[in-house]
C-alpha cells in the first residue's frame, strides 16, 4: 500500500510583533476586548514577502525530512496573499530554495488552503504522480490591514509553515479528508480591491471585509460537521483522536468546535494568542509547534479542520508515522530587520488612515 507520510515540518514567523497595546494606538479597541472575544494577544508583521517566509519554512521542513530541495518533484503553496499574481509564489520558492526538479503552483482556498493542498499532495502521491511534495501554507495578510475597520484589523497576522510529504510503505498518512466550498456566500468574507473586478481606475484601497458573527456561526458548524464526517470515513472513534489541530481564527470558534465534537480541550492545539489568524499558515505553523512541543507521539491520530473565505472548509484525519524528531536542522532564516511592527504598517496608515 502506497501512503504519503509527513517526514518534515518547519515554520517561519517574522520578528516584528504587533501587540494588542500597539493596536490601541491605531484603532478604537482595547486589549480586554481582543483577548476575551478572540484569544489573540499578539501577531507578527512581515518585512518580507510570502515567498521569503515560505522559503525559510521550506528549508526547515526539508532538513527535518533529511532531504535537499532537488529531491522534490512538486511544490504546492497555499496562499491568498502571493507576492504577485504571476509568477506564482510557489515558483518563487522553487527558485529561492533551488528545487530544480519540482513543478510548482499556488493554491487559493483562503484559510482552508493548507488542507486543500495537503489533500491534493496526498492524492498525487497515492496515484503515483509524485514522490516527494512540499506543501506550504503562508500569508502576508498585514498588507491588507485597514485600521479604520476595527472588527477585522485586530485579527490577522503573517507567517508560514511547511511539511514534506513522501511516498511510503509505512501504514498511516491521510486516512480520510473532506473538502467543501460554497461560493454563493463569498461576499461575507472577502478582500476587496485585490483583483481585477470593479476597480477600473485602480484607486480603491484593498481591505478585508467580513460579516464576523455570520462567519463565526458557519465556521463552527462547518468545522465540527466536517470533522465528524471525516472521523466516520476513517473509521475512528472520538476517543482515538490524539490531537485536534484546528484553523486558528478565534479561540471561541476553536472551543465551540471542540464542544460540538465533545472533545476534551486537552486534546486541542491552540497557539492563536501568539500569531492571530494567519489564514492558510495557521495549521502548518501549529503542526510544527505541536511536533516540537512533543504533543505528537508515533502513530498519533491527528484531526485537522479549517474554514475560510470562499467559503471553503476542510477536515482531515492524519495518522503520524514512527519518527517525531527531525533528521537534520537548517540554519535558514529571514534577512534581518530591526523595523517595528508599527513602522512596517506605516503604508497601511498612509492609505487608509487610523481608526481613532
Ligand atoms: O479565518 C476565516 C474565518 N474567520 C473567522 O472565522 C472569524 C469569525 N468571526 C469572529 O471571530 C468574530 O465574529 C469577530 C472576532 C470578528 C467579532 O467578534 P463578535 O463577538 O462576533 O463581535 P461583533 O462583531 O458581534 O461585535 C460586538 C461588539 C460591537 O459593538 P456594539 O455594536 O455591540 O456596540 C462591535 O462594534 O464589539 C464591537 N467590536 C469591537 N470592540 C472593540 C468589534 N470589533 C471590536 C474591536 N475592539 N476590535
């Protein structure tokens, strides 16, 4: 039986931290509201682009797998904030890491993007179309922050996570997955002014629009129900789940999803306090931290669940292999920067103004 196992993992978060106290200087908000309504304490603001964050995360994942970039035959980069529309950020990563034997493309399913890409990679490997696939989730959502919109500007941050998926005879891998979309409700969560539509003079400033409470309800239902169905598909009972790694959009969404599944909070991985919502990057960053913190034992059953713009949703059951330690490590890091988060956000303020 040909399976696809995760053999490497890595992350890259930029150094500049935007705290809730910083946000109090930019918009009409406060630490107490952000903490209690979202669980977020701080997020990272990037001085580089998505392909740069991705390339560093990728090199850590490759080292953990004991591979070099030329071993890869496919790179899938889940993002909705690519450096450019063309070329794809995935091909930029290919060039940056020297993955000369790999085909590369971006996947846009917003916050569900990493699980969409992981499922495609798994199916490519099982079908024999690829042997070693690099799957990345990376975002630079700070580019779109509008501090006159306090209900969205406090939520998002930047970062990248990556895994290497390899063909293997070991048992486990992606036991079941479920992907879904509902394009009829796309306007409830969107980035305006980011594409070709409705912007003939190219003067509309881009910004994130979200009907928060509606998206919240849909996220809890979709992530909970997709997780239940995917567990049934995998033939696993709830008490066989070692860890739920959900998309990190709001700690109250995570708690409500766990309650809907009747899952003990001790078996749910949460790191939203440190990074906020990094869209497609939340799950691979969380997975990397879960492995590094010893939360994943050999053979662990992991449930992933995500919901995001589109709408898109995804859930997957993944059985980890026997190795939970990296084969080697990489010294890859971002170019140094001493810019503060507030300095990096000066262009956003020049474009939109402040919310206070
Ligand atoms: O990753 C993709 C999926 N994204 C999500 O799943 C996000 C889903 N939505 C959410 O996480 C939540 O709906 C939000 C965090 C966006 C908002 O939380 P909420 O509890 O749903 O608040 P709300 O929108 O119902 O607003 C409640 C109050 C309002 O004031 P009034 O009208 O009651 O006086 C808002 O104006 O909170 C106010 N408010 C704020 N106050 C201080 C909204 N944003 C802020 C803020 N600081 N940043």
